[in-house]
């Protein structure tokens, strides 16, 4: 079992910044992908950004140039720096952990709310 603890959500004005953090603990495997997803009211969950152990990143088109994902492999943590926030970024943000070695399994955090006011 892997537990994911998120922090950093809150209320911010448009154009502002927030930094989300996620720490993974438990049955950690060396090969994994960590990332962030979000779900806005009335919409389905969508990918925000992911990062591998080798720091290969993947971003949603809507956040490219504004968000930056990073990780500390030794500490099994991942962070999401969010700049130039827009009202449409308002959502619950979920930390994700996916094993790339058997037993393949995916884990989710409880989510942290980000609200961007206009």
C-alpha cells in the first residue's frame, strides 16, 4: 500500500501562484511515475502533469508554460509549482502514484482544493 499526502492548496487571486506538494510513503517501488490530476466542478478528472524517476515530464496543454512539476526521488515527493493562475484552474488537485514494475498499481491522494478568484 502507498499513502499520498498532499498540501499547498488554497485560495488565490488570478495571476497569483501556489505550490502543491505530495509525499508518498509505504510500499514504494523504485520505478514509478508521480503526477497531478485535477477535477473541476461538473467536469471529469484530467491530467495536469506527470514526472518519471528519470525526470521526464508530461504536461497538459492548458498548463504548459505556467506550471512546473518536480520530484525528489530520495524522499519520494513531487511538487507542482503553479504560476499565472487563472479562474479555470479552479479544481480539486489529486496526487497520483503509478508503479512501473510488478505489481502494477495506481494510488491516489485525497485531493487538495485550489480556488482561483477573478
